[in-house]
């Protein structure tokens, strides 16, 4: 099998009018149009929005009910083999190969990807392990790796055949803050010379390397643009309130809170107004974060609960 690394074509991902309906009539995608080029592209949206379905269609794992997806000009249904040469895929769950050593996993997958010559395969495995920071654990069994290391191994297996496009689905679920940060840095670095489509419901996963994103909800793209564009739409809608700690519960009942800080017996809350309207002491935030902008956007759609992560709801 030829490597995609030397392929000089256009590796853009194009999604045209894609619909997908599961058995029982559940519509996961309702006419999605997207075009994605080189760099880190964020596909943001709540759980159940249709993100994973779209990723599986892009990766040729399922066929759309309607519409068309092409990768590098190849149709994901009619030219699956050509598309798979161009794509590396890290699914939500990557937990197989537990009894194998790290280097063995990549060596086996390199063979399956068409890298037949042993010396070339060894060089490629070493390169990929170094790129994801696993070169020091090449001989360790997968079952002995931390959760963050397993995710990085997942990235390594997606990169071993030198794909032009990397598709990553919900990459940091279950990782600690340090591993999340490391993962974001890795994605930013990898996005310099390839297409990366990163699907997540966690805004922070996108990191500073993301310059283009789409927000998907209930199977439709409801925003497409830059992170700065989404933040710009939120100005005046994100609020901040500082009250005595004894009054926190009353204020929090009228807001969907994103951030909280406390000092000298006073509490500052940031978020968007709830259904009862903003607290009278609320003042607009001049510099909302991307997470706050996402929450404000979803609040305008009446979908603020869907936008909150499990940690924010508790």
C-alpha cells in the first residue's frame, strides 16, 4: 500500500449535504456542509449532537444516508481504500492490544498499512513514538500505561502510515489536566502540516492551535467560523457578579455559571443569565473566554443544559 506522505494532492475534507438516519428513524445528521483544510479544525458540540456519526462517515466506517464526503478528492463510499490511505483515526475508545508492547502495536499496524520493509518500519515506529513522547516506554506493555499514554499511543497508531488527515474523536475524556494540556500541544504541533479534525464537547480541548471551528447541534451546523468570531458574538451576553459568600446560592440560581473565584469572604461568578433573567448586580464581561462564548451561544438557542459538561452540572 502506498504511503500518503508522498502524495501531493489536495487533502481537504469536503462534506456536502450529508444526512444520516439510524434504524428506527433517528436522524443524527440533517444536511451538514463543511470544508476543512490544513490545520487544526474543531468540531464542537454537546454529546449526541452528531459529531461521532460525522467522524465515522469521514473515516469510511459508515455510509451517509444522503449527501457526499470526499477526502483528497476521493469519495468515502466509492473509494474507501484510497481514503483510508490518507486518513489516520483515533476513536473515542482506544483500549485494545493490552498484552502487547507499545512498539509491537505500532509495528503490527505499520505492516497492515503497507510498510513491508523491516528497517523502514522500525525507523517509522521510532519516529512516531518520539513525536508523541512515548519513546521511553517502547518496551512497556499497553496495560501498564497511564490513561494519557494510551491516548498518545492512539495518536501514534493513527500516524504510523503518515496520513495527510488525522481525525480525533473526543480525545481527552478521562485524562487529568496535565495530560489534557500535553494533548492540546501535540495536536497544535501536528496541525502545522496536515489536516486535523478534532471532535469534542469540551471547549478547552481545542486549545490555542485551533483557528477554525464549527459548532454542531442536533445534527446541524449552527456556527462556522473562527474562535474569535464566536467570542465576538458573546460580548455583552457573558456576565460577572461579585457578592458576599453568603449570597452565592441566590445569585447562582439565576445564572449558568462557568467560572467561580473567592477572596476575602466574597465570591465572583461568571456565566450567562438563566431563565429568570440576570441578577441585578450583574455586569457584562468585556473579555469572554471561548468556553463562555460557547455557553452564551447555546443559551441563545435554549440549549444551555446541553452545552454544560457533567462537571459543570454537578
